[in-house]
C-alpha cells in the first residue's frame, strides 16, 4: 500500500493549521476591538468560507491563482512556478476553509478574556507582546486549542476545493480524500475501504481530543484542580 | 512625592471632570457607585485615555492633552489594585510576583522576600483560584510592590471579600501602605473604610470632584447633600435661612443653629444619632409621633413624624441605645431635640 496520500494529507493539514493559527489569532485579536458595525460586516466576510460549498471556494480560488489570472500569471512570470496543481496548492484551499473555525473559536475565547488581566500586566510594566503570548494566550488556551483541532480536522478532510486547485496526481497531489474518490471511481473497493478506515481512525482520534479538551474546560470552570 | 490630576472624559451622557492634588499621603476618593471613581483611576494608570487634561506625578507629566503626551501604562509606574485583584490565573503565586519584579537581576531574591513579607510562602506554589480571598489580596499587593511603583491606586480593595475578613486585612493593608513612600489613592464608597485609613478625602459626585477636604471636615460640616449622604447622614429637609436659625417648612420647625446660616443653604441634614430625647421646652426640642420602630442589631431605630409636619414630609430617623428606647417606649408622643451645632447646613 502506497502511504503517500496519508503523508501528503498530514503535511498539508499541518502547514495549513500553522498558518491558520497565526491568521486566526491576528484577525480574532484585532476584530474583537473594532466598533460593532464594522465587526459584524467583517465577521460575515471571514466566516463565509465555512458555509460556502467547497466547489464555490475552489472556483473563487482558481479565479485568483490560476495561471491565466493576474496573480497566478505574475507568480509564474517572476518565480517560474504555477500556484495550482502542486502538492502545496491544496494549502490555499485548506487554509481558506479552515480559517473561519480558528477565527471564530479564538474570537470567542478572546471575548471572554478578563480585560483587567491585560490592564494589570500593563501597569506592572509588562510589554504588550509579553501580555499577548504569555498571559492572553495561555488563559485562552482551551478555546484556541479547540480551534486548532477543528481546523486541522477540517483541513485533513478537505476535498472539494482541494481537488479543483491541486487536482489528483498519484504520488504528487493525492490526498486521502481525493484518493478515496479516485479508488471508488476505478472500482478498487478493497483499497478504498482501507483508506476509509484510516480516515475514520484519524477522525475518531480528533473527536476524542476535542471531547477531552472540553471536559477539562468544564472541570476548570467548576474550580476543580488542574495538573 | 505628589500626584496632580485634572482630567475630563465624556462617555455617552456621562461626563467626568475630576481635579485634585495628592501629596505623599493616602487620599480617599469617596463616591457612590457610578460616580466615576474607577474611570478616574483607570485614566491615571493609563488604561483609559481622558479626552483632555493633565496628569503629573513628581513633576513627571504622564498625560497632557495640550502637549500631546500620553505615556503608556508600562512607563507610568503606577500600581493598580483591581477589585478582583486580576492575578494571572495560569501562574502560581510565586510566578505572579516574579513576572512583575522590576530589577531583573534580583528577581529571585525580591520574589522570595515579598513572599515572606506577605506571609505567602506556604501558598507560593498554588494558583490564585486555590488560595483564600485574603491571600489573593496580599499576592496582588506583593506583585504591585515588586514592580516598584511611585503611586498605588486601590479600587474598592475589599469589594471581593467577606466582611468578616475585612477587619484583619484592613489593618494589614494600612501597615503595608504606611511603609510605602508615595501617593496612595483609595477608592471606596464606604465612609468607615475611608475614615479609618485616610486623613484627607476627595468626594466624587456624578463624575464631578469636590475640593479635597480633611476627613474630619467631611463628617463635621459636609458642604453638599451628596457629601453628607456619603458621610452617612440620613435625614434631610428643605431649609430656609433665617439669621442664626433655619426654617424647615416640611416639618413645620424653626431650629437654632448657633451660627449664621449661609444664604445659599437649601437643605438641612441631621444625623440619626444626633436626634436625642429631651424634655419639653429644652433648646431645639420638638414633639413627634412615633411612626415605626425598627429593632437593629445593637440599637433601636425610631421613625418619627414631627407634630407640625406635612403629610408627605420625610420621616425623621432616630437611632438610640436599646435601653434608652425601652425607658421611653410607652409614650405615644416623644419629645426630641437636635443640638444647634449638629444641624448640617448644605448647599
């Protein structure tokens, strides 16, 4: 059995989650402090990829990244590489669809953060960078971790936009989800079943992780001890 | 050591205009809830920005709208004790103090020293949620001192504590602050707390600050009705000046004041415990019907209606020792008096 799709899916999801972590935190932090109207509008725009069909996201991404489109053509000209149909093209798709999950959970966590903690840090002379990374993030870590787990799971299972932007090339752009589709199309049911089982196993592990995080969160809110 | 504040800030319909100066002392900022006390502290600490004005500490300008100066809170060296203490919940008590130590090369020594001084050695490795309210307050104070502030702002320091804890902690807090070489602003709505800990007071009234006065002055001769309310006075009646006397039309009374009544007097205030039993014909004596008797923990509260009072006039509240009331309770009409010097003349 060729394990390339698993490896490819995992690295796409990992890179995408790392990118979404920073993007999500950045937007969550700055949008939480905007006036209400602007916040509402930006919130809708940034959450849209979550509710759009993945094929619509894929189509929109191709409009931006395709080799005949302005951005794609410019990158091809300057760097001599296409933005689509490589293994990392899928990252554009997974970042777009998983970003709202990270953004929304992080924003929820930031909004329940007690502002007097940040103010206390400031009056004690701690830098704003320190307060963000060493006080705000650790205090909000349950929500942020949950956001990352959801984003990783979403990136791992992405099919629609990925297949449009990265296609399916065995040993190159194949991911678990595109491989399952390809195997079903070519009537290789036994192989398809294996990949289905792999996928179910990974998803189960992630759901368990989320439940574990949530139960720890509840315990914390009850004032129970923490390790 | 001094702190000068003169700021204005508008937020919706609420208009804050506060001006006062404090020396190296513990100055009370006394006001009802919603009078702008916390907002004032936050402006001084740099957490909120006023619309305009000037804040200066030891000759160093912290904020000046005209000169475009607004130092970030990190550079102000103003310690802030938050109502809920704002200890970092994911750090132990020791870590909470250690992060704030200003002398980085002596971090460990300073932290251990403060833990000892505030009797937190046993709680040092616990998180804030796992220690008592009193320990939380001590930890927050130790953390503030670790940052070596030039002034300390206390925002209702006992709001988060049960009252039975307060007495002991208040003594501790007074000792800590007595050793502190700088200005302390103590925000509270509790006149007793302010009286016990501060010698001078600035009263805040719906976002406006009154001139700083001696604490004793606030109780002896408050200038306005709201200052009188904050000082605990409970009886008020509309007043008309009449030379050395004051007319109280609502109660149908004219009382001696023993001093010239200022022409801008509009209200007279009488503290409940300054209403005393008297014999008919004594100075400032008048008779009243008993409307209601409330048995309090250590004394009896009697609500009286002066005999010449209008139907809708406020009742006169009297507080007296339980024995004193027992000796009198059979009488349907009581004669009471208020000493001339105990009538507060309010603008």
